[in-house]
């Protein structure tokens, strides 16, 4: 019987285990996890930070599940080496676990920039980090989040939602610069400012102090006016301390959260002699150079790409599960289209694909309404949607995401995509103005013309019209319409109703 | 002097003056859907009824259909809560199929008119021949969800006792089977609505998942309207902005085949936003932990990407449901007719349980049953795995009880047989039945992959069809038996609420036709002896009561007299002194421990997804003017005028791309067949999806017969197609 060993019990590893078990009730499965608790849904940690979910609500598989499904789970047992010769993994406690198939799902770790005082900050990556941040947030008076990517924005929004004044520091010129163009970044910053997050872009952090963060001299923009206006506890009382070198600025904070990106955890693979570039290099079967060893999730590099989102990891898990259980030997992973969906209460943002293309490279459809926090952009090439930004709530997000994912042809009316209501056709006309051929009563197939001729024959109220035509006798919803038509006809002829 | 108003409803004149009083006629119910609207059917001399006009306050008077010597007038009843005085066009015109026109009145054997004795002798002889060669399972029976309880019961008994075949199933498998399976596993009992329909009006919020009652059962909408007039809010989930969705406060428009993911997303939000009814979950349910853990994997942004439903709308829906003091979740075929229909319904039931709805007065989960006797038809033994009283055929105690009522040895009863599509698919194959007796169904139109089904039917040694019109399937039969219908016979129906109703004979059948019970008696007499096969419905019902006694669907306390006096009785009703059970789950669920069960389920994509060759989803459904395969309604002039032909609904963007004009002819090409239809261009549908009604030959040439692993429901609601302009 095949022995499957999975190293890593996060989003990718836990998913793989349940996918394999769903396909094959017999295969022997052992899963090692670096963290001690039940696997949890990392994609939802921002919600835990924001207080919209409890840690218990983001747990994925419980101990009972492992027992019921005959899966050996070893949380908190660190794997230290792979002996590919013997087909065994070695653990810190000296255990040797033999495998026929090994799947590395070691994920990634937070990047901690080499700053003086970095140990005073908390990264935002694991449930443990999340719990540490929440514990500190209980007593903190001000927080700084370093890094304005997806996770940093979510963390800042979450902490602000807990009533903590937050400053978000970002090195690049605008927020989420990998996903957003400059204008979208600006509008996002303004939306966050309105929710109590002070935004500082283009700033370089020099040092983390006990009571704040020291910025490099002369870097960064002053807080935006919108931010200052909407954030009563703005820079005035928190801001520029004078404790540092001349020209340097200290942003006060007693909680500093680092959201400076992640890097794949590849040491095991590297030590075992497997090819590692940014991540562990795999082919379309998610197989490394060793046919018995696969890698999935954030530690894997497929076709030059390391994916940092959940959806690709789960697609990869499904492929490996198909192959390992021989459910579908032709299963292959062909890369994923990335849709980034911000989880921040009060800010709706979806960004996908090639959002940075210019008018020279693609057809761009754009709508901007900064006062309402709305920015929408479609990037179209060869009649297909290759990128989009939707900032601010819009029902278009469902359709646009589907078109991006499935590459379907676009309607000639691009604006209709951004404004679904407009394409929806005119609302039903008033019964008075509708043509005679229009159906008033759907249930009994009665047109306005039939009601008119019935009226001309002497029917002067709804009951008489109903008696002649059966209008109103089905679902009853057209009663007002019939009343309106009869009343209008009476009025036209000067007949008292 | 004004001239009489022009009637839009056939040969009828009315006076704008006060209508002359008219004999109300026989109090009965509509022949069509599961709402079973109450109606009075009056048969009178032609002139009198024609001039009679109206009764009661709408003043409307219904169809004038001529029977042999009489004219039939239909008026709505006000004492039946389901319709409370309303009728749709189908109901008003139902009388047109009474009488001789368009009816079968003579048995046909091999296409030639025959006497009843010749026809029944032929059937019996050919059945004997098939059985001699292929054994009892060489003969199969296929029933229908429109048959009365008495017929459904007798058909099951005939199959097991006379034919001794395990091969019996019915078209209800194509309707409510997924909801039935899900309700059974959650509540231990499947009663469509486990509350009176009048509870709807008192709700603060109702979520309808995949139901279009404004077209399928229009008077149902009166209950939704009453709810909304009180301030209650309606949420509709449908890939199309249907007539029902347009009446909703919130419409969620998912990609076909993604309802399960949507339900998981709603559950996720309900839990995350604190709408979970923890006290209820603790006191009245089991299994929440695991379902909660699986819901954690369905965060709304992920669900949005799969379903196309914006996160904000999901949050709105969850808030409306979570804030409601009384709320209901209802599923229809849109959620159920999938190869994952059972799991999809379970996901909606899980949502209802998390909100604390089932078993609470004024709240709950319910399935909106479709066919006229879809409820009763699934309770009394015409299903492959069932015996009367909603008993399982593989349960030794159930077999012993029913065998005793039937006077046979339990060991003689066959075991479970093939489900509906599997049965049709096996016909005429080496291992499959060689003969089929078919009652009240038209699978050539209504079964999935209908081309395959027609081919299987054609390969039979013997096809016998009992029907009152020459349906497409009857036209293929070796022997056609002309039967009575609806207002020509007595019988009980169990409506969508689980209320047992009395349908009464109101007019004399045309000469030459026989009731199904009489047909079964005639065949039993030729094959085994007539004992145990009375032709009188009341006698059959009394036996059904005994057979159902002690079962889940216990009818033993229900009598024709009580039904008439009480305007219906809710099952279970274990003795004649019992008041019936309008709300069965108030104190406990019908599970062994009395608790409702959360069921862990996972979303999966449609069995047949779109690709470059077939880039569009096809979903199927109904239109207001027609019922099921259209065998009845396509024979009624006013309904044909309202909806004359097969159409395909497509979005203006798609029409523009394909250069299709409104009314233009379009070829819909699928993986199993091709259908031609008229284009109906509407922004009500998603641009990635087209819709076809299934009342005509066409839609089901395309649908996918992939089956749900639990309910064996085919995937009617989603398959992949492409559109081409027809020449």
C-alpha cells in the first residue's frame, strides 16, 4: 500500500490530505505540521485580526477528522531532513518516517527586514503571530504596520477596526503596487484613511524603537489630506518625534506589525539536493526532479512562478491527489489566473491580471470617482479581459471575475460590464404608457389591449375586468396595474371611478 | 347598450351586470402542479353553464370545455389556503381536455383500434412471454408524480405482487428526489413543506433557492406577496432574473451548478457575522462542528469567484436571514436537479439549521414540490427502493408489515430496483427489462438525454402506455390504454404541504375509457387473479391506510370524509381521532435521537463543464402556460397561444456576438444532441448561460443524464452547449 508523507499542514498540506482521502480511503497518510494547533485557514487570519472571526472559526480539520479518516497527523513535529536514498524523512525527535510519495507543502515564512530593533516588531503570518498582535493590541495606544501590500492593508484595516489608531508605512509610491495602478492605490489609500488608517507611502523605515518607528530622512509623502481630515488622531499628536537624528522622523507606536512579504521555505528541499530557484522547482505534475517527491503551495515554483494565494495551492493539491491516487493520471497543473480580493471591512477591492498595461499595449476602460472611493478599470487585449481593478462596491465583480477566469469573449459594450444596471434594459413602463400588445397579467396572458376592449364593453372595475379576462386571478401581482389602467381609461372618458 | 366584453378566455360570455347565481359544482383540485389549487368544477347543460358566468368574488368563470353532453365551468375555491381564490391560466383552462376532443377513447394494439379485452389479453400474453424468457425483472413499470395516491400505491403493489418485478420507478425521481434524500438525512422525514403554506405570509424573510413559482405555480406568489406587504423580505437565487426573482428584494444570480458553493458561502458569513443560533444548534442538532469546519473553507471572496455572486450581495442575504425573527429557506428544482442536488439541498438545510429555523413555528426549511402528487407519489411504493408509508424496501420490518397487508410472504417481495434514468437506460439491453408498462409519464420529452431514451423504448419487445392523450411516448407504444383523468375519477393527492386532498369526480368520462385502477385490476385478473386489486379508489385508499400505518408517512387516520370536512389532512395522521400534523418537527425531528443532523458536503463543478467547443451553460425549466412534458397543456388552444413553441433565451451580448435577431432560429448544439429553437433575447439571463423550457421535444435532447450518487437525480439544470444560427 502506498505510503504518503506530507510535510506541512497549512493551506496546501491540509487540503492535499483531504483531497487524497476523498479519492482513496486506503492509502497510508502521515502529515507533519510545524505549528502545533489544528490546521487553520491562513486566508482568513485577517478576519481574526479584525475581530470578525474567532480563531476557532478558521480551523480546518479537527482531531476527530484525522481519527475518522485514518490519517496520522503529527502537529508540532519538525522534519529536519529528507533521506531520498532511503525514502525517509527525519524529524527533530529522531523519528524516521518512510515514504513512497513525499509531498512538500512547507509554505513560506514572513520576511523580516534586517532593521535594527526588528525583534521588537511582530510579523503577520501565522496564527501565533495573529494571537501575539491581538494580545499587544489590547493594551497598545497606537500601531504601525510596515508594508502596504495586500496583507499589510488588511492588517491595518483590521487593527483600525478595533479602534486602534494605525499608520500604514509603505516603501513604494502607492499601496499594493503589484496589483494596482497608481490611481487605484491612491483611491484605496483615501478609502482607508476614511476608516482611520493613516497612509504614508514612499517611506523607508530605518529602525524599530520601543516607542515607534524611525523613518529615513526626507522620505515619503506627508499624510494625504483626506487621511488627515478623517483621522482626528493624526500626525499632530502621534507624529514627528524629535528623538532621532536631524531630519529623521519617528512615527510613534507601541505595536509594530511587519507585513513585508514572504519567502518560500525551501531548506529541506535544497538540503536534499532538489532544484530550488525562488521556490522548489516542479513540473506540470508538481513533481520535483525526484519522481517520488512533489511540492505544492507557496514553497513551489511552477513555470517560474511562486504563487502566494490559496486558490493555486488548492488547484495544485487536486492535481497531486489525482496523480498519487491514480484517479486521473493525466492531471496536470497549467498555472493559475490570480485574482486578489481584499478582505477589509468597508473596502471592496478586486484586482486581477495585468493591471499595469497602458493604452499603448491594450484597450483600457476606466471609471474613476474618488469622492465615492470608486475606481474601475478593465484591461482588454484581443477582445479578452486580461486584467481588471474594481475598487468600491459593485455588482460587476462577479461577472468580471468570471470573464477573467474563463477568458470568455467580451460584449461590444464594454461600459455595460462596468455598469451592469445600464445593460439591464429599461424598467417596466407605467401601465398607462405601455403599448396595447404588452402583457399585463402574466398568469392569464392578458394584454393591455384586452383590458381596454373589456373596459370599452362596460367593465368599469377590477372585478369586472377579472370576470372577463381572469387578469389578477393568478399570482395577483398585476392588480395595481389593472387598477391603474381601468382608472386611467375612466379618467380619459370622464367617467367617475 | 354596451356590447358584451370580448372574452380572452374562450367561448364564454359574461354580463357586466351582476352575474346570475350558478351551481358551484364539485369541490375539487386542479389537475396540474403540487399547489393543487382548489377549484369547483361544474358540469351543466351547454347553454346554462356558458351563460352562467361567475361565482364568488372575482366574478371570473373558467374554461368551457365540452364533454359528451355537458359543458364544464371552472371557478376557484376560496376555502383552500394554497390558492385562496386564485388560479393561473392552466387551471382556468383545465376543463378543455375533458370530453372527447383530443382524447384517446379506444385502446390501440400495434396501432390499430381494439376492444379492451383484446388489448388487455394482448398485454397479458406478451408479459407472460417476456417473463418466461427473461424472468420477472424482464418486465418493468414506470409511474408518474401526477398519479393519485391510490394509483401510485396500486401500481407499486401490482409490480411487486403481480409482476413480482423489482423494476419500478417513476418520473418523480426527476423532480423532488434530491430534496427528499437531503430532508431524510437531516430530519429523518421528507415532507415537502413541514408547515402549512399560510406560514409563509408571517415570515420576515424567505430565501428561495432555484424556484420560479411566479411561473410554475402562480397563486403561490400570493403568499410571498402577503409576506412582503407585512415588511418581510424575499431573496431569490436563480441564474435568471425570473418573474419570481424580479419580485425579490434581493436576487443572487449564480453561474449554473454553483448553488452548493453559494450556500456554503452564506453559511460561512452567517457563522462569521454572529448569526449562528448557538442555543438551537446545541439543543436540537448534531454534527455542527464538522460542517462549521468545512464552511470555514468557503470564505465569501472564494465563493464569489466560483459563483459570480458579489460578496456584498452574499453579506446582504446573510444579514436579511440572520436578522429575521422568522425565516424560511425553500429549495426548488434549480438547486435540486443536479448530479450534486442532494448535497446542494443539504447545504441549504445546514444553513437553515445554523440559523435555527427548522422545527420552529413560523420558520423552517421546505422543498417546493413540483408535480401534482409529487409528495404522495414518493410515499406509497412506486419508487424503486420503497414500500407504502415511506418505508424502505430493504427494511425487513417494513417488508413484513406490507406483505401482511398484501397477503403475501415477505420473501416473495422483490428488493430494490433501478432508479428512473437507470431503468430507462437499461430498457432493451442484454441485462435490462424487455417490457415496460408506463402510467402517467411522457419520458420521451421529460427524461434527460431523451434521444437515448427514445432509442431504448423503441428497442423493447413490449411497450404499454396508459394515458388519456396520445403523448409522444404513447405514440411509440405497442399497446395504448385510454384512461380516465382528473375530474372524471375520485382519488387523493398530497400537495406540497403534505396535506392530503380529495380530488373528486365532477364529470362523466367519455365512453370507452377506463380508470388506471380498473386497468390494473384487468391485468391482475389475467396474470394472477383480481383479488386485492379493487377498481374503486376508496377501497384502495383504505388499504393504503393500513399499509402506511406505522410508517413515516402514516395515512391511517385519514378518510375521504375527513378530507372533505377538513379541507385536507396533514400526514402523519396515525388514527382517525388524530388531528393530523401541520408542523411535524416542533418538538423533535424524526431521527432516532430526535435531533436534526448537519451533513458535511463539498462543492464540485458541474459534471459537464464548458469548453471551447461548448462554451455556454444550458439550463432548463418551465414557462407559465405549460406543465411538464406539455402532453396536456400543448393540447389547449389558449395555452398554445400564450406559449406556442420551443425557445432559447439568451443575453443581448451573446445575441450580438452571434448576430442573432429576436425571433430568429437558433441551433443549440450539445454533446448528446441538437435542438432548434426560436431566439428570445433577454438581459434577464447571464451572458454565459442560455435557457430552454422542457415542455417541448428539444431541451432534453441536450441535458446530461449524469446522476446524483444518493438521489439518482439527473443533472437537468446544467450542461454545456454552443449556439449556431440556423439557416
